[in-house]
């Protein structure tokens, strides 16, 4: 089993833990219609946040407009209704892309918090039936949190890989050391 297979098992386990199922998938597809007009706005807003601080601005300098398109496409993918292995693979790869550019993971976490909060506010503003709004927001927060966990797993796996290479220690031994101290 390779490292992404292990991470995939964690992803499936998280879906089970949160009882993420077909109803959530349907809710997310429904949300695609509801949120479509404001996804570019949420994305632009988080780009303003990223541009406001030097530590984050440096990662996006000179390619903001192109990256906004990339991040908008990601949001639509999250509302695509399919949450199996292909979805996992795409999210894991996104994590590795951020690892490759040495983006500290806390910035991804911070931006996910921004996206979660902005999206839930938009749902509450657009969906009159509060029970329905709450169900839609629940499905969205579940998938965003699962998504964030997958991105974090990419960072985790990458760090273990580097430690294995640098120390020459077997991966299973390193994992045991981390677990048992
Ligand atoms: C919820 C958080 C985030 C998500 C879901 C996300 C999603 C993505 C996706 C889908 C890609 C394209 C990946 C690929 O081509 O394989 C990407 C690339 C990129 N993201 Fe993000 N991103 C997030 C946060 C951030 C933050 C906080 C920054 C900067 C501070 C950032 C900067 C970049 C850059 C610079 C690239 C292009 C990397 C390259 O190929 O050179 N992202 N992101």
C-alpha cells in the first residue's frame, strides 16, 4: 500500500465518521446552483486577504488572476457531487502542489476557515427555509473539513517521506516513533 492509499483510507474513514453520504452529495450539487454566482466573489475576497500580508502575498505575486480561476474551479469541483477515489486523488494532489511551493499549511487552514464562514453566510442569506439552510451548510462544512484534512495529509506524508530519505529509517519505524514518542 503506498502513502496515498493510506491517506485514502483516512479520507473514507472521515466520511464514515461524519456520516457523509448520498444526501450530502445531493445537497452539495444543489448548493452548486445556489453558490455559483458568488463563488468568484468569495474567491476575490480571499485573494484580498492573501494580498494584504507579505507572507502570503509573495506566493501569489504576478499571477493573481490566473490563480483565482484555479481556485474558482476547485470550489466547483467540491460541489461536483462525486466524492470517491478520483475526488480524493485531486485533493491530495492539490495538497502536494502547495507542499511543492513550500506554502506553510496554516495559510491553507486560514483560508479554508474564510471560505467556510463566507459560504455559510451566503447560504443563510440566500436560503429562506432555515432548516434547509442548516442541512446545506452542514454538508458543505463536512466536505470542506474533509478536504482540508486531505490537504493536511499531503503535508504529513511529505514530511514523513523527507524524514525517511534524510535519516534512512524505515517509514514504519518513524510512524511508530511518532505514535509512541
Ligand atoms: C482552501 C485553501 C486552498 C485551496 C483549496 C487551494 C486550491 C488550489 C488548487 C486546486 C491549485 C491547483 C493545483 C494544481 O494545479 O495541481 C492551487 C495552486 C496554487 N495555490 Fe492554492 N489553494 C488554497 C490555498 C492557497 C493559499 C493560502 C495560497 C497562497 C498563500 C495558495 C497559492 C497557490 C499557488 C501559488 C498555486 C500554484 C502552485 C504552482 O503550481 O505553482 N493557495 N491551489
